[in-house]
C-alpha cells in the first residue's frame, strides 16, 4: 500500500476510535446512573473497539510516514488518548476493579482527540533533523506513558474530592443525629477518616427512601473516598518514576542535540514544574496535616501543570519545543 | 531580667534548624521553586533569548524596568532563586543526615523486641504442637526464608523481625542523589565552557581561545584549551521541496594537537563528535564564497568570506533571503583612504532573476545554482576591521556591480571581464572563484557530566524501592501451653497496609504449618497428635485492630 493509502486508513481509524470513545463514554455514564451490568458490558465492548481502531490509526500513521508515529502534537495526542483508555480499562478496571472512572477517562481522551483533529492536524511527513534521533523513541514514549497515568491520577483525584465532599456531608448529618457529645466525646475527624476506610457512611446510615439493592449497587460502583484517594496515589506513584525517567531521558537527549542537558527551555521548565508538584504531592501524603484533601489539591495542580506542559508550552510559549505544529 | 519568651542564641539556632528540617518548610520551598519557574517560563529570559528581553523592555517601559530590577528576566540566575535552592538543599541535608544516621544504626542493631504483642494492628494467636523454643526456631527459619531480618530474644522464647529496609535505603539514595546532582552541576559549570565556531570547507580550526570569536562562555575554574583540531572536509544539507530541512552533515577530520589525524567523522544534528572531553555539535551553516581582489595586478585580498543571511520578513521563508558579507581593505582606496566591498550572494541566481519580475513571490534557495554576487564598493574611513558588519556612515559608495561564479569583474564598473583582461578598466578586479559552505559548530565541555549522569541513575534506582517497597515488622512470642505452645504474633506495616493484612495471614498459616509439623520433643509427642487436624487454631484480630493503623503511621521523609 502507498503512503497516501496508509494515511487515509489512519485518519479513518482515528474517526472510528473517536466515535467509539464517545459512544462508550455515554454508555459508562448511563451505567453510572442506572447501575445495570448490561450497560457496562456494552460500553466496555465499544471502548475496546475504540482502542483497536485507535491502535490501528497509530500504526497506519507510522507506516504512512515511515517513522515512529509520535513526531508531532497530533500523533502524540492520538497515542495519549489511546493509553489513557487502555490504562483505564487495564489498570483502573482490571487491577483495581473500579468501573466508575472509565467514563471520565474516555471523556479526557475524547477531548484530547477532538482538539487534536480540529487544531493540531498535520499530514504524515518526515521529522526535522532535530527530532531525528533514537531518543525520540525513549523520551517521547516515556512522556506519553507518564502523562497518560498522570491524567488517570488526576481523574481519580477529582473523583476522590467529589466523593469525599459527599461523605463529609453525610458524616455531618450523622454527627447531628447522634446524641450531643459529652466531655471529650467530640467527633474526631481523623478517626472518622479511618472509619471511612472500612465502610462508606452511606452504608452506616441507610436512607429509608432508597432500597437496599440500589445502595449496595452504588457502593460497588463508586468506591469510598479513602479507596479513591488510595487509587489516585497508586496511579500517581506509578506515573512519577516514568515521568522522572522521561525528564532524565529528555536531558540526555538535550545533551546530545543541543550541547547542554538543561537550559530552562520552557518545555524543560514546565516538565520540571510538573515533576516538582507531583513530588510535593507524594511528600504531602507522608506529612501529617497535609494528607487527604490538601494533597489532592496539589495533585490537581500537578494535573493542570501537565496540561500546560503539553499544550501551552508547545502552542503559546516560544522555545526549542515549539516545532510541534 | 530577660522575659521568659526570649530565646537564647542556641535555642534560636535550634528553632531555625528544626524549622528547616520540617517537611512543611521543604514543601513550601518546592512550591516557591515551582512558582519562580513559572515566571521564568512566561517572561523572556536573558540567557535564552536576550533580544526578546530587549523587545519586552521596549514595549513595557515601567514594568520592564521593575521586572528587570527583580531579576525576573534571569530567574534561574537571580540571587533569590539561588537563595531558595540553597535553603531547599540545606533543608534536605538537615533532614537526610539524621535519617541516614538512624538508618545506619538500625541496620547494625537487631530489630527491637516488643513487650505487648497483642497491641499491634495485626495480631494472631495460634496453638502449635512444638514446644516454645522449637516453635520460635521454626518461625525464625520461616521468616528468614522470607528475607526478614530476625532477632531472637535472649531471655525468653520470642523474636522480632523486620523487612523492607529497601524503602528507606531507596528514599535516602533518591534524596542524596540531588546533592550529587548539585555537585555535578556546579562542578561542570565551574570547569566547563561552551562556544561557537564557524569553519569553512577546507579550513582547519584549532581549539584555542582566539578561535572562538568571543562567543566563549567559560566557567570560573576553566583550565585551558585542548589544542585539538577540526578540518571541515565537506558540508552537505538536504531539504524537502517545501523547505523543510532533512539533514545537515559536516564531514570532518579530527586532529590531535600535533596536527596528526585522529579520525574522520560525520557530525550531524543529534550526532556530535566527542574528542578529548570536547563535544562538537552541528549548529548552523552558511555560504562562504572565495573572493580574490586585485589592485593593479596585485592581490590585495584572497580567501573565503563568511556570510550571514538577512533575517526574513514576516511571511517569507528564510531560505529565500540573500546572504551578506564584507571585505575590508584598509588603505587601498584613492589617496590611501580605506575601502570596503559589500557582497550580496544569491546562491541560486534563478531566485534573484525571479524577483526582477514585479509582484513575484520570493523563491527558496535550496541548492546552489549558478550563484551570483552583487557587490558595492565604499570608500572612506573604516570604523573597525572586524570581519562582519560595515558602518557606512562616513563612507560613500563609489561603484557597484555583479559577478558570477568563476568570473572576474571590474570593481569600478562592474562589467564582467574576459580572461587576462584585468589591465583595462579601473585597475581593480574582483573574482568570485568558488562557492564554498561553512559549518557552525557548538563546542562544549562539561566535566560534570559523569556526576550528573550518576545522580540521575541514582534518582531513578532509589525512587523505585522508595515508592514500592514497604516496611513491615513482625513479633512472635511463644508461651508453653500443655505439651505444645501458644504463638502470639503481632504485625505492623508502615505502608501498604491492605497488602500486609494478606501477607500476615499467609505468614500465620505458614508458621502454623511449620511449627505444627515439626517433630515435637519426645514426651510431648503423643499429646501433639491430639490437636485437631494436626494444625492449629487460628484466631485473627487483624481487621478489628486495623483502625489503629492510621495513628501508628509516622513516615518521615524530607
């Protein structure tokens, strides 16, 4: 097949993937609201179709351009979307048995792909000499894997903050119901935190209006705040070494290409900021007084910093990485 | 009569030290570094793009001056950035030293025995057939097999065991690596250098201070040049028709200081040459026509003229722009005044010809094709003799013309001269003998690289156990119970508590098997058979004590 045919196949597969992700996202949200396993099965199958199409698009793109298919922002976005969905299906659903985040991961991928196809599309072509190095395989791959996991960690963190807020409200209601505390009997929030690790307050105070089945189904679907917090931490702790490696590999490449391993180029600066913020998150989780919501806010700042590192630096800030478009 | 609140000097020092050591301080310093970096990425920075700083200052007069005073156009070199970094590293060291000492001590002392085993978050009590001492022995073997460090209590049948010291070792390695990184960066900056050189095809460049044209940036402790040589045999470039560059390659001979050939190499973008600690990078290229100027038959100038390209105006590709150079001839003009010849090279004369057509688009010049040089001759005092730039303020243009490659032209009238016809005309000629290319190399030396690389590897290697390993401790005590013994086992995990619950359960089962299955002392032999299922009754109190785990967690990290 010719390069042109491969390019067309890649674009078609990209569209198939995008629409499959949109459909799967809707399916997962329907599953979240109606809590029927059938919706989940269908949504998951459609998401898998999207993954296959997305992968085909990436591979065909590489064949069309005769090089690695992650040489510009369009290609990077496509691969990022792919890995976020794969990560949601394999890590979040597969390893940690949490289904409720996949819809949001799909939403992230859909937005990423929509932005890519609307604003960042370029036809397949050869790389400029500055990018033509085997380090593009190492550095860029590490950056995509790290970014996709950070994105999943960010999604889990947002879910944690939402669920935590809801649980706190229920806990307050619980506190109001219980007899007024006697001396020394005030509710200790930390102890409450620990109590939540075992069971969600929604189970402690069953709402008589809801039937037991629905409560149980909801409980299985949306993990407790503590569980989401732990999940977010696990994913970020997985992403952090990969991101560290990506930054180090970038520095080695910079030494090979530009004659210095670090020059505070905007991309270097922002990948460092992202690294520092997530390092702060990991430390905050180990510091009393910073656990829980404060650490989660730091993780959200890291997530925002990641988006700046990718989009704003490439598109709006002049620097050595501004070749992407 | 000092007030009780006032601190003595030593108390204040201790307070400052404690504050620096705290994680809160480290977190705030990390945050400040992140904020400073954001400013450094949004505002133009002098080391990266001085011209954009000038432009910014011209556009924002008041703010420009204000930001410049605050050091915000060189954030990463400003005193306050250095201060924050220094504080962070002091905080880091203040935290690392006691932790390292504690780890060292912990590694050399056996795990501590526990008094109250049933107070730990994980607790189990099992009955085993073996007697207390034998049960503890088999427990010790089982724990050793699982790579626990085990210490037996000397006074009674009990033991303490721990595992996962790799977490603290990894964490300390990760954090110490930043000290190593800083050392490598400072050492490299202090003893290294970086500069730019332009070498014309056929010419040889030697690593010496004078040959860097003032572009050199050397560290304070830089200790001299190597004297190695580089001869540019050939430079080649390859463009797509769209003007996208595909390849830049310089074929060079690398020479020892005595001029002998060390090796031949192609230098490309992403493929620097490394010789004697020097890294030589492909950084740019340009045209260098070989020009000969004669005056009344005498050669007054001969050699390649290194040219620069005009900056392209908005909407025009750089490759469409002509190249400029100057030949300065002091004292060769009329009545002994200075003379200078401005040269404008069109490597592809078709692009020049196309521009003669009004309204034509500028054409990119991807290859040399019948190149031409437009020249203009100036007379008057030269302000400087540098090889680039001509200040024509006090000079006047006396003539102009065009000369093609391998042609000779009269400097006075510009008419192309036939071979051997140099005697006619103004008496001065210019020959465009040959069109060569020059290659711009960045030459850099950074003796800190091995240290920095080692630090980077240590950061990665230390990070993995620091994040994924977990410290857990197990205590076991055996009390005689009839013919056998009751094993009381306590467990505590500092991290990954849910996983430890499972691990602890498996451990209890394994110990029950080990101690129950081992041959009990002879008098107790028969009694042991009476145990139901030859095993043990396992009662676990793990989950009920789980809620205490949170309060036990004391993780100290810088």
